[in-house]
C-alpha cells in the first residue's frame, strides 16, 4: 500500500472514532434544558420520594415471598383459597 492510502484510511478511522466522542459531548449539552434565548425546552420532572431499603430488608422480604409462595402451593391450593394479589411494581427509576 502506498502512503497516501494509509493516511486516508487513518483519517477515515480517526474521523469515525471521533464521531462517537462528539455524540457524547452533544448528548451532554442536549441534556441542558435551556436554549440560547433562555427559554426552557423541557420542564423538570418532579421526582417521587422513594424509600431506601437495606440489604437485610431485601433479604428478609425475598425469603418471606419464597415462603408465601411455597405455602400457597403446598397448603392454600388444597384448601381452595384464591391466589394472593400481585403486588404493584415500584414506580421509580432506581429499581
């Protein structure tokens, strides 16, 4: 290969790799909610309060749910009890 072809390939590769960097930079600036005139484009979304749980609390709730499941399968089904209600899915972005 001659040197000009190698330089052209190197330039194309550098340009392609730099596009991903520029995309990240533009994404950071696009996250800003203001425009040059000072008008707000995106309204801020109010975050709901969420309760933090400890690992121990999650561990206990997990094993309680396993115990409730096994109790339902091996005990409540034979008594004809209905299945328990499904708990709602947490509506926050942290889980």
